[in-house]
């Protein structure tokens, strides 16, 4: 297990290198620059700014310098947030994004798994059709549509929750963004669990357990649930990717000071180092999530061997 873990970590380094390289040249190829403003800067000032940040050097020289700084753990200065480095901005926004994503993923699992199990146990009944119909709606509607609707309902009309803003230590400001982010993966998980649970319940060992007189909840929890979660484990990496990419827009709409909002602002402002730093953080999280899912898959299915 440890050898497999270390091997996968070592294999993640080339992947990150390719991601950084592609992102570096793609964002430099985009029109505009970090110092473009509504009022054009005088050529002398623009030249001094480009010289101060090394943007007057050849692109390959800039690339080599960035990789060298990255090896030292330095993400570089932000071009737009001039009083902060990218590392400081990540330190400020990452806890918010991590809390938002963790709560959304937890909500999707806590609600989606029981819903899928319930639908499977009520197969071809009205409750099954209703649950799966709602799941389809949850998949079809994106988070950036759900969040304004929830804000209108619970914030404007009912005055129960704040529509936007952030208050450290207050869960009330996260409830609506978490619900909006969790809805699509929750719906997919419910459908996956239903389909998988139906297959498992038709297995011979489940029928044997029922024939022995075991209570239904014991059969589900001890014998059926674990193998039924295998498709959910496979779905976790794209689910996390969905939540993380959704947080880019949700954080901007809700006014949350997470790294998603910084990434959106960095892309709009052509803040090269800020975008690269955020891409590295997101990519690292996705790679680590894929590794954890492989370990989880081996635990759920004893037939899987990690090598």
C-alpha cells in the first residue's frame, strides 16, 4: 500500500509539470496583458512595470525563471493585488474554498446515498419515479442557476439566510452556496446508488441472507451497501472536479473570499502568476483525490490489489 502510494505521488510530478507548462503558455497567448487599463499607460511607465516583473524578457526565459521559483515553493507576486504574493492570496482563500467544497461533497454523499438506496428499495413505485425525476432535474440545472434561485427564495422572500457576503465562523453564509454546489453531484450519486443497489439486491448472497431471516436494514448495511458504493467511488474524482469548477462561479456570485473568486479575477485581469498558482492548487487537489479514491476502491472491493 505504501509503495503504491509513493509511486502514484511520484507519477503526479510529470502530470503537474505538463499542466503548468500548458497553462503558462496558454495564458500568455491570450490577448491583453496584466497592465492593460481603460486609460493607456505612458510607454515609459509600461516599460518599467514590465521590467520590474520580468515581462520584457523572452518567453522561454520567463518560463525557466517561473519553474525555478516554483521549485523553491514561490508562486511569485500578483500583478493586480500588488500588496500580496500569490502564496498569501492562496493562504487567505484556500480555507474558505476547502470548507465550501468539503461541506458540499459531504452533503452530496450524506443525502445522495440514502436517496438512491430508498429508490432502489421502492423500485418501480411512485417514490422511485419521483426521486429519480428530481435527480434528473438536479443534474440538468447548473449551480449558477440554483444559487440565485435559493437566494431569492430564502434570502429575499423568507429572510432566513444571507444572500451573499462572508462572515468568518458563520455557517449561515455557506448554506446556500453549499446547497447549490452539492445538488448536481448529489443527484448523480443518488442515481448511481439506485442502479448499483438494484444489481446487488439481485445477487445470490443477498437472497441467501434474506432467506436466513436477517432484517432488511442489516442486509442493506452489512452486505449490500459496501459493494453498491463502488460506482460512487469511481465517480468521486469527477464529482470533486465538478464541485471545484462550480465553486469558481459560486464564490463570485456569493461574494465568498475563496480561491475560486481569485482565479476568475486573475483570468479577467490577465494576472499570470495568480492564475498559474490557482491552477496548480486545483490540479494537486484533483490528483490527490484520484489517489484517495483508488485506495478507497481497494477497501470497498477486496478483489482489487494495489501494485
